[in-house]
């Protein structure tokens, strides 16, 4: 029987040791040796408590008399101790469960047997499950807040806040991709006040609003659904558009260790990027999966909101279009109906002069209807991506627009002045020519009796933004009408030819380029200036 027990204790997968009635070790199996690093010969005959039990989890040293495992020598009943520690020979320790049984013969306690179970794996699994549950709860909360965020701006802020909360003090930037201009704009930055001040001092401006060109080669370094290390650090993160010396200075002063980036995308539809600057001593990568899930959730939310915004815009436009079109079409139809009645009467009376007049008026109504349909078709096409975006000089666009309006310019004897022609734009070239042509044509039509008609075309730099303009010294626009100038079919001077769609077309094309347009005029007789932006521009 003794031999059987010896064999059992030696072959078991758990650490086993035995002590006599005084707490001295009398047995120490191979597994106990593997777990603790102590050899059997080193511990036999020693007070085992002093070797592997001498302190609690908090590091407090306690005497053998207080040892619960050896307490079975006096209590004469088994005991189980969970999530304690076992000290190794090198002074380190591992989490362990203990089970101890007294050895009793004829009511006399001869010693005790203690089973040691290394619970490192179990605790790691429990911690993993706990973190997973927390992660699921966190992601559920993230999804809920993103769904409640009704605007793109709110969603960028919410995402940046969530990323910063799990990135363990790393610097977070969440950026928006502009597909029209192929640019990436830093929308949200999360860091300490001191880090923000360092960035502002070295870059000479706020980080939010920084714009970078985004090429296909750049996109290839950012993988959807995966947070990836950028070997080139900040220099690669800025797409090598900020000098390396400045990037090196930032890394040094901000104590940056690694730089990570991830595409925020739904399939091939890129919406933005998330970038993380990890401090040299940081350890945020243990939350890598959670960070990737947050960015993927943000991508779905951003795409949903963009689609909703686009649908709302199109619905509102459709409603305005239907109402305005029916209203504008009514006038030539009423004219046709009226003069058809006159024509019947004049034919019966054989009044040739009146018949010719009736037919002329009916023909004018038909021409007006035709022009109306042509302009509406042009309006429907405006703002759609009909041509690929390309980098082109402002001079080339303006020259083409002036060539198309050359006859009207000569007829009105208009002086053209241009400036800022060295600026380059990333635009739909035919669409941008149409913008300038319509604005030039509009300026010529509304010169009035100006004896020295003049149109100025150019660009100005205002902070980080480039603003294009077309100015004239014509009749001007009174303040009460300026807010309606881009509305469909708006005509404040019915005596001047046109259907009132030109500026509506201009507005659509500018908005397609992710820009904005506005008008300025001091009123009647003071001339008019149209200003607009078209996303990414650059001076040489």
C-alpha cells in the first residue's frame, strides 16, 4: 500500500508534499519540484512553510503557527485554500490553490499531505473572459452612443473619446477622408494639455484641421480592420508631407515609441483613419482588438450617417424641384393655352397679322419651355461625378471659361483682370470650367449701364483656406435678396434673359467638390462678388 501511494504521488500532475507532525517535509514529488524549482533533497527535513508559504499575497510575512495548510495538524480536518501563492526557489511566486489532509492513525496525527495546484492558466482564462465581457459591454455602449450621435461631427468626437479611454494615455487622432479631393483632415485629437502645447509650438498651429494629400500608395499602408505599425513613425504618418526633422523633434519631445494607424472603412469605402502615437513606456496594445472593434463600429456609423444626410438632401431637393418646376412650367403652358384660343378666333376672322402674332407668341412659349427643360437637365447633371478629379492650374480653367464667353465679353467691352493663376486645384476640370463660365456670364448679364464694365477673377489665401472669387462692378444685389440668390429659378430681374438656373448649377458643382459658395454685395450699383472653395488647393 505504501508503495502504491508513493507511485500515485510521484506520477500525479499536481504538486504534492507531506510533512510530519512538526511541519518538517518528509515527501516532495517531482511535480512540486517542477513548480517551485526546489529539489527534493533541498527541502526534505526542512520546515516547508519557511520555504514556500512564508508570505501572503500582499507580501506580509507570517509565522508557521498561522499557516492554514499546517493548521490541519491540530484541527484534524481537511482544508482547502483558494487563490493563495506559492513561492519559488528564485523568490518569485505563482498563484496556487492548496488542499491539505491530516494523516491520522488511531486518533493520533502523524502529519499531513498537501496538494499544490498552479492556477495561473485558470486565472488568465478568467481574466481573459472578464476583459472580453467588459469589451463586449464597452462596444455595446460605444454602438449605442454612436447611434445616438446624429451628426458626423458628433460621431468623430465620440469615437475619439472612446479610443482615448482604452489606449492607455497614448495620443489619439481621428481623421476624415475626403473622397472628392483625396485628402485626409485631422478632425479630433486626444492628448494631455502639455502634449497639445508641444504639438502647437513645434508645428506652429493647432493639429485639428491639418490636411494631407492621400494617395493610393498611402492607403496601401493602412489596412481596414487592422491596427498596423508604421515603421517610418511620424514621418510616414504625415505621408512624408511634414519634414523629417520636425517629425523627429516631435517624437523626441513627446516621448513617442511606436506609431500605429488603421483605415476606418466599410469594404472599399474609406471614411477616415485612426492613428495612435504610443509612448515609449506605453502598453496599449493589450487593448488592440478593442481599438480595432471601435474603429470598425465607427466606420459603419459614419457611413450610415453620410447616406442618411445624402438622402435627406436629395429628398429636400426633389421636393423643391417638383414645386418649382411645376410653377415655372405653368407660365409657358398658360401662354400656349391662351394664344391657342386667340389663334382659333383669328383664323375664323382671317386676320393674318394677328395669326402671325399668335404663332410668334406660341413659338416663344415653346422655346422657353425647351430652354427650361435644357437647364433642368443641366441642373440634374451638375454636381454628379462625371469626370475624374485631376490636378490643374487655375489659369487653365479660367482661360477655358473666358474662351467660351469671349463673344459676350467683346460685345459688352468688358475688362478682365486675373490674379493668383499659379494656384493648383484638384477638381473635375469640365465642371470647374462650367462654374467660372456661369459666374462670368452672370456678371456680364448684370452689368447694367456700367460705362467701364470690369470682372476680376482670382484666389486669395485666408488662414489655412484658399478662396476663389469672381467679382464685377455691375448693378449689385440688394441685401434682402442675397440669401435666395442660389435658389432654383430665382430671377430678380425678369427683363434679363435666362431661366434662373445658372447659380443653382454653380452651387451644386461647388458642393460636389466639398466646397461652399457665398455672395457679397453692398447693394444696388455697388457690384457683386462671388466667393467659393473647392477643397484642396495649393500655391507653389
